[in-house]
C-alpha cells in the first residue's frame, strides 16, 4: 500500500499508532475488528516490524472490516483524529513502571515533535509507561492544549478493579461503578467511598445481598488490582489485551463524541488542591479530548492518598527535570 503513505489529506477516521510492539499491534487488531475507523497507520522505529504487522492485519480484512492499514512514517500522522503512542520499553519482571521513566521520556521527547510537525489538530493518546509522567512530558513537548493530550491512565486498573469486584459480588463488571484514581502504578488509589452497584454503595449492597466485604476482602481485591501487571508479567512477559481494549474505548468515545466517563490521565485542573500534574480522575471524554475532569467527593483518607500519589509523580517529574 505504498501509495497510501503519500496521502496527506485530513481524514476523520484515520488513527496513527506510534510504537507497534505488543500493545500497539494488539490495539491495531482491536481497532480493525471494531470497524470504527477507515485508516490505521503503523509507525515503528523498526519499520520491518510495522510492515509485518500491517501484512498480518490486512490478511484479516476479507473476513472482517474494510480498513486501510499500512506501515508508514510520521508524515502519515497528518489528519489522524487520534495518534496513539505505545513506543518504548515495557517493564521487565521485577521492574516498576517508574523505573522506565528516563528511557521512555527520551523516546517521548524524540517522537512528539515528529508527530506535531505533521498534525496540529488531533488528539495524542499516550500508553507508554510511566504513563502519567510521559503524558505530562508529551503535553509539554507538543505545545498543544492539555485537553488534547491524554494518557490511558488508570482506565486499565479501573477495569481490573471492576472485574474483580464483579466476580466477588456476583454481578456483571459493567454494572459495577468504581474507580481507581491517581498514578497508573504503585501509588494508585481505590475509591471505595463512591463505589456502587445499582446506585447502592457497596456496604449497603453487601449487607442486603449477604456477601462479605470487610477490610481484608477489600485489601485483597485492591492488591490484586494494583499488582495485576506484576502477576501477568511474571507469567507471560507482558500485558496487552486489556490495555488495547481500554485504548479502543477511549478512541471510540472521542470519535463518536460519547462523553463517556473514563479514568484517563490528564492535567488536573486544581481539584483537591492539585495542579500542574497529570494523573487519573473520572473524566468526560469526547470529540475535544478532555471535556471535563470530574471532582469526586473523596473521603479524607482517599484525598490524602491521592495527594500522596500526586507527590510521587511530582517527584519523578522533578527528577527528570534535574537530569535534563
Ligand atoms: P514492546 O517492546 O512490545 O513494543 C514497543 C515498540 O516500540 C517496539 O516495537 C519498538 O520498536 C518501538 N519503539 C521503541 N522506540 C521507538 C521510537 N523511538 N519510535 C518508534 N517506535 C519505537 O512493548 P509493549 O509491551 O508493546 O509496551 C509498550 C509500552 O506500553 C511500554 O512502555 C509498556 O509499559 C506500556 N504499557 C502500558 C499500559 C497502560 O495501561 N498504559 C499497559 C501495558 C503496557
């Protein structure tokens, strides 16, 4: 599809993916099957890898949806509604997400200007870890309004939390409304105080339905949520399916202007006294990217934990600043 790489016309349904490793390629696959977009361009430092993925994905097309998919380069970001960045190294067993900051911040500083040289109107969606720190770095490097630079944040952690709660409570996880906020990582915070099923706070639900949800059960569910990546990486090397679907959900809400509430990472607009930091809070996502960051009525302990999480992220950003 070499002629496709010459196309620079704006296309409302073009999505560019920069970094076509396990996360980027799995997202491309989910996007192909979704039928949501007309064009998917794959950009990778190792171009051959992107070519291989494009070939493999294209061969699914006669059996699925019609999408133009090709291995391209930065000029192909022109006109993309969303540019998803999943380039960089992933955690190795035993590493935290924050251990990746220097390596991946350098990659981000290299990639973002190459994207914005060809696209000034799209939305940047960052998946590379540590995602909160790198979304901030990407925002600064882009010079774009913060509403159009988003990190996948705790969309994945929130999904894991809802899945585990649904399993424990015996209800569809889509009927569980609960959020993980703060860092996508070790300092993340479960918001128990507003978690509910059918509008019933979990305490009330569990009392009525006679299922235990004491402190020990809560702690176990949260730890399984927070530490899921470590558990998966230990067993299969990396995680990519659930994050790919999370990215798809964010992109869908943007393209269809759905105003879905998703716990993406974005610039906190002063809530809880926090500013100049990227972290996750329930956020209304639409055509313009961040439409609104919701101000959850957190209890005292949750507010303190969120501030602590912001402090951890601020520390990493300051450290990066000193090193650069
Ligand atoms: P991977 O090693 O499989 O893929 C990374 C890809 O990026 C490779 O193909 C590599 O060639 C490419 N790349 C590296 N530097 C590049 C550059 N400068 N320009 C273009 N491409 C470049 O890794 P993965 O498992 O796909 O993970 C990718 C990132 O996503 C990691 O940082 C990982 O921690 C993160 N991740 C995030 C979440 C989340 O919820 N946000 C979940 C899982 C993984």
